[in-house]
C-alpha cells in the first residue's frame, strides 16, 4: 500500500489537514469538516496504466463516538497534458514608460497533469 500525498502537497487541493494522526501516525483529515468538502489530487504519475486500484482506509483512536467518513462522487478524469495556469506575477515596482527600460518580470506557472512544462509562448503588449 502506498499513501497518496502529504499535508500541503503541491499536487493536491484540500488534501489532509494534519501531518500525523495518533491512530496511524500517517497524514490524515482530522475532526469535523462541517459539511462536504471537495478534495482533489493530480495523478500524473498514473498516466499510461491500464488498471489502477484505490483503497480508502479509516482509522480512529476511540476518543470520540461520532460519525466516521463519507465519500461521494469519486471519479478520475483525463486532464490535458500541458494545461497551465498563471499562479503569480510580479511586475517592476516603478512606473516605467513602455519601451524605455528593461526590467525583469517574475511569474509562476502550475500545470495540472505534467510536473514539467516543456515550453510555452509568452505574448507581451
């Protein structure tokens, strides 16, 4: 068995809220979510496999006697290989006139399916 992801995993959204739970010493969701939460994990490493199995494991330390876990709408969907989105951009701090000064612009891009974006085209105004 291989654990899928970690706390603050860059491939995940709403994935675990504690790094280690006492009943298993593994990353987990702990306490009540207050309702349904959408969680997702990018599984680019499974591309090319014809068959994959998933197992959900529930552990508890016995301190509380309340409902356990519910899983709904579990699905796997294909994501375009190079679907990239802009995460952040920093522009020069001064108000330069276009075409008069060369200044660095730093930006971060995240892809959904591929950990490495092989190339991209950047258009400027």
